[in-house]
């Protein structure tokens, strides 16, 4: 990633406190079971444009553990695209950190949100090609993050070679005729992926699986129709909505961790 991207506003360990940004790096080096959540004011405030020497020089947009932290110096990095407004450092991102991964990616908040959809897709495509184009790479997305990833795939024009999990992905209009659960949320360029898929021109990740709730009106049945059309395995969780349960996602991540190189 560009040097200008190596700032606190893009770091996976930053903590938002209203309009302020605080550094949570030291806190996240403590093993999860031993953490005790302190007051936000105990975290040092940093400037959004600040860049510190602990950034990973190999392109990951999270800090690398310091020698003093006692944490491993080499950690597999997962590229994570959260849902619209979601943060890398909380929720699923935190669960990945607890399993020994470093986490990087793009959040649709702040400056990245403001650049617009087409530029977001271009940035993600560049991230993947420059830093995560390996067979052992791991990419995980949630909701709108999956939509950004698939459009980045279309822009790149060739199948992604790493391991991909799409959780409750937005895929556009693939099952528009569903009268029981019509697609009320229309994302940008909502028909592009369908047009490419129908023409046999959508590059499909080589190792990809989708997990979606049966009651998810935003993603299911569009994700099911998408998977059937392009040959991606879709796991439908009966009774689940758009936000998959913590237990289900935890089991999924545990299985994923077993395949770590």
C-alpha cells in the first residue's frame, strides 16, 4: 500500500472516540483472556495522519508486534472487508486477532467511504494484486464488503488465487423475481455482476465459499442464485438473518485457522 496509507486512520489497531482516534496497539498485544477494558481516555490520542515506525513494511495496513510485546514476529495477515460502516478492529476483526492473525483491509468509513464506489473497488483491486495475490492468502468479507470484493475481482479480470470466505455477501440482483423477499437495498452497479456472470466473463475466486442466513432478505436468495450460476459453494444457515451468530462464525474461523500455513 502507498506510504500515505500507512497512517493511524487506516491502522487496524486504532480505536475511535467520537471524532478522536486513539492508539490501541499495546492493548491488543495482551492475550484476549487477560484483557480488562480500560477507559477510552487511557489510550493515547493520535493524529489521523500520523504514521509510526511499527508499521509493517510489506504492505499490511496494521502494525507489526514490537519486540517488547512478546508476541510472534511473524503472523499470517488476513485481508478483511467489513460491512458498510463496520470496523476492522472490532467484531470479526477482533476474533481474527484472537486467533493469532494480523488483520488488514478497508473500512467503508471516513476518507475511504468518501472516494466513491468505483475508486473503492480500484483500491481493493490494487491491494489484492500488490499484497495478497498468493495461493495461501486469506480474504474474508462481510455484507457490503463482499460486494466490493466481487467488483474488485471483475476489475482485475482474473480469478483470485487465495482462500475466500464471503459472509452474508451483497451480490446485486441475481434473484430479482423473489416476491416473498424482494431486494429493497440496491447497491451501486447492481446488475454488473449478473451481466458478467451470464456472459461467462465474471472471474470467480478459485477457493471461495459463501455463508448466508436463510432469513437474510439483503443477501439470500441472491447469494444462492449467484453461487449456483458461477459455481461457488453456498452454505445456508437455517433461521439465521443477515448478522450470522457469533457461535457460527467462531466455529467457521476455528476451522479456517486449522488450515494456517
